């Protein structure tokens, strides 16, 4: 295991830690959980930086990094949906989770056809991830059941994230469409 992969693994291991703290009765548990989530998000940037800087890119790291990201975000969105059970939160959260599953499957299929680069992470995907993580940090730090600045910021960012999620999903599908169409034609012949 190299340094970059260590930080990716650390991100996965942080998930049960911040969830446990979030649901604990420790005073300020929501803020502490938000801080741990923020540190986990920083490792997302750090592992990629270290992999390139220290020439530690590996197939395992390339596999694990997006898995760690999706686990971190998806598990946290599901956890937050339990506290923010209004359709105003659950619908954009469901859109984000569904997009992650769809695009992961699309990337896997494209990879099996030696076309993974067609659906490589783009700029909109990176902006979506950043906005999504900031929204989650704000919602973790906010007190469920009370309206405060963090809650409003979290909701605004979660809706921006949902729009970016759909935009990036359609961009990836548009890029993959020629390959998908070709496969459909071959199967129907």
C-alpha cells in the first residue's frame, strides 16, 4: 500500500466514525461529524495529488478512489435523509444516488468495451462533487429541526448539486450514446 492509497482507505474508514459520532449524544456531535467528513473530503483531493506527485498511480488506487467517493457521499446522503425526511431533501438526494449507480454502471460497461476514456470524469463532474460535499458538510453541521444559515446553505447547495448531477449524467450519456446505439443495433440484428 502506498501513501496515496492509504489516504483513500482512510476516507472509507472515516465513514463509520463520523456516522457513529453524528448519532452519538456527544455535545456538538453534528459539528464533529461535519469536521470528520470535511477531513475525509480533503483526502479525496490529497490522494490524487499524492498519486501524481509521488508517481504512485496504481490500478488498485484508480479503482478504489471513485468507490471511496461514492461510498462517502451515498452513505452520508442516506443518513441525512433519515434526519431530513422531507421530500425537499429526499428527492435531490435520490437523484444523486441514482446518478451514481447509473454512471458507475455506464463506466463499467464502457470500460468493458475499451471506451472508458469516453466517460472519464469531466469538469462538471468535479464541480458537482465539490458542491455536493459542501452541501453535505453544511447539512451535517446544521441542527435538524431548526432553521439556521447552515440549513439554508445546505439546501441551496443540495439543489445546485442535483442540477449539476443531472447535467453531468446527461453529458456522460451523450458521450456514450454512439457506443450504446451501436451495441443496441448489433443486438437487434
